[in-house]
């Protein structure tokens, strides 16, 4: 006769706990599924945006000297004050020699370069701030990164700001890595500086924070300028910085009243004009007597922001935690965008690594658990910078139509044409600039917490 063993039973007290764990697991799986779906949709939107645009307008301004030199044998005797640096020429040089002056083919080449740069930038940010944590954090970063409106704008027009995103992400990755990696943090900044000059500010910050890494970056700039001197002549070589800076005054004056400008300078001039434009133009109704005072005020605010950044760098020497270095570098990026003579929406793509830093700090409760106020401040700053939803949907939430009417711009063709998708009005009324200012305040608070 077989012996019957009693069936094990689960104590009644444990049944609710097991049910709670199962419910929690099911909820987590559901949220992960939603995030994965959103990630796939946003990536698909990014790719459609990338391949849906033709020849970008900036080719005429930036590539003509290189085309004239390689195709027509004309030495580069003049460059625009806004001319991109020698890195752009070095990247396009082989494509131009193979494809010739076929702008459509060059646009396709630029498209792939921008996509690859974006992928590399994401890999750097994810490796440092997402892959070591939960899967949810990585999926949130995928969704935020690939749906950010500034990135979609840059990818659509194959702009070199995607390269800047890659260079800054690489520098941040190195700067927050091992001691050996930190020594090379200046090299990506050298490439960024000779794509557009503005990232030179981060080299200035790096000089105070870690002068050896900064000197490596300066040496990299010297090497790139020497290559440009040999291949393209003085204006794209050793004489490039002076050539660009020589026209800086007129260029800054023109950018000060550009309707898209969301730097400190741009915001001040918009406030000075009361956000009023002349008729159907993009020119401000601004009392000429205010121009000098606003110019001095813009320089004063910019100097104060840069001075504070350098003070933070000096105070942070010897503090080598990932959180501290990430906060400082993020503050340098946001300061760079605020003190720039001109910050349009495409420039904001360089803030994506900052959003990755915020996500990491918030989820890891660094430097302390975030308060409700800090969380709200970070979320609002990220939303104004990245938008993350189609602009025509986001514009319905904001009072853009009311702002256009109350400022007397209702009949300006700029807003008549663009108010549907909201980009022109969104930039003009300074929402991206507000996002940068809120982000700066958050980073200042986080930096101080690391000192407490």
C-alpha cells in the first residue's frame, strides 16, 4: 500500500504577499512593454524624419569654399563669419572627392554621418548613465533621446550639431571615467571646437578643473588647425580663429535680434522689444537707445555665468565622484548655451547628455533623494528643452495664440505660416531659453548639495 505524503501548504499569512509580488511584477512588465513600444515608435519617427528631407540649406553657406577648392581648384580666399571649422571639411572631403559636387548625394552622406554620430552619442550616454541600472531607465532614455524635437530638427536637416552631440557625449563619458580616461576628455572638445567654436568654453572649464586634460585638448586643436593649414590654406588652418573672430562684432549684433535666439542675449533683446516685431518682418520694434544698454547687460550676465562656472570648477577639484563630475559638466553645457551669442533650437541638441545625467541622478537619489520641487523643476526644464511630442500637439497646451495676439504680432506672416506647428512662436517667445534657465537653477542646487 502506497504511502501518501501530505501536500505542502502555504501559510495563510504569506498568500497576500505572494499575490502582491505577482501584481507588482505584472505591472512592471506592462510598463516595460509600454516603454519599449514607445521607444520603437520614436525610433521609427526619427528614421522617417532623417530620410524625408532633401538638400539642407546650410550646404550653400558652409560647403561652397570646399567645393570650389576641390572641384574647381580655387584657393579659399574668403569665408563667412559663421563658417564651420576644419572638422567639417575633413569629414566632407572624402565624400566630395568620390561623389563630386552632387548635393543630393552629399546630403545622403551627411544624413548617415548625423545618424551615426547620434547613435554613438547615445551609446556613450547610455553606457555611463543607463546600462548599469534598471531596464526601465534605459528605455526612458531611448524614448526621451529619440523623440526630442531638437534632435529631430537636426537629423532632418543633417546638421553638424549631431556631431557636437557626439563630441560632448564622448567628452562627458571620458571625464566621468577612470583616471586614464579623464586625461583624454579634452580631445573630443577639440573636435567640437573646430566644428563650431562655442565648445571652447568647456575647454576653459576643463582647464580650471583638470588642466592636463585641457592641454591635451588644446594640443588637439593645434593639430587639427595644422592639418587644415596644409590641406585648405590659412583661412581654414592657423588663421581660422582670427578670421572668424574678426567679424564677431557684426555677427553678434545680427544675432542679438534674431527671433529664434534663446540665449541670455536673445532673451534680453526680446524683453527689451516687448516681443514685438515690425509688420511681417523678423526685426524687433526696439528703441535704438536701448541697444547699447542691453548689449552691456548681456555681456554682464554672460560674464557672471561663466565666472560662476569657473568657481564651481575650482571648488570641485579633488571631488571625483561620477555624480559631482556629471553635474559640473552638465552645468558647463547649459552655461555654454546660455552665454552663446545665438542659441537656436538646433543648438539644444547638445543638452541631451544633460537630460541623461538628470535621469541617472534622480533614479539613483544623488547627491541626495530629490525633493518634489527639484523633480518638478527638472521635469519642466527637460520638457521645455526637449518637448518630446509633436510640436503641433505641444503648441495646443501652451498659450501661443494668446501670446501672438497680446504682443501685436497676430498678422505677422511668420506666425501665420508657423503657428500651426508652433515652432516659430515657441522659439520666439523664449520657451527653450526658459528651459535652459530652469536647468541651470537645478544644476546649481545639485552642485551645492554635493558640497554639503
